[in-house]
């Protein structure tokens, strides 16, 4: 588990795999405490939005492939769908993105630390 904190919002608890993935997207080191300063938040929001858009596009392509009559494409799409998981990146990122927007508006840094 990871805890994300800001003086502008309630704490967010995030499962380790999700937090690590998001931190890697943000070019931060998973497994260590860290900080996103107010100055870094706009860039972080851009990176997360781009990653969400890419994930949405992959999911849409997989849905289309699953509807295809081509058995090979369906099998590959099924494998990729399992790798993406049932919960979209958009859903996983939403609480943190909201914390980042609130923190930016109130000019507060966001920190995190792994628990355990």
C-alpha cells in the first residue's frame, strides 16, 4: 500500500501495483517516499492524462478486435485484455488526479510513502 498526502485533500490509500505503475509514469522511483511540488503538478497531470488517453485507445481497439470474426485477433485481444485488467487506468488515476488538481489550486505539494 501507498499513502498519498496533501494539505489540500484527504489522504489516498493506493494498492502497491497501481501506485508503482503511476509513479513510473511520473518518472518517480517506486518503493521510496517522494514529492510532487506545486511546480511539478501541471506536468504530472499532463503525463497522467496522456497515459489515460493511450489506455482508453488500447481498450477501444481491444473491444473492436473482440468483435472481429478473425480468431487470431480475438485470441490476441483476449490476452491483451487480461494484461490490461478489468479496471481502467482512468479509474485508477482519478482520485490522485483530483488530489493533484486540488493541491495545485491551493498551492500545496503532494507526497507519498509506501506502507508496510
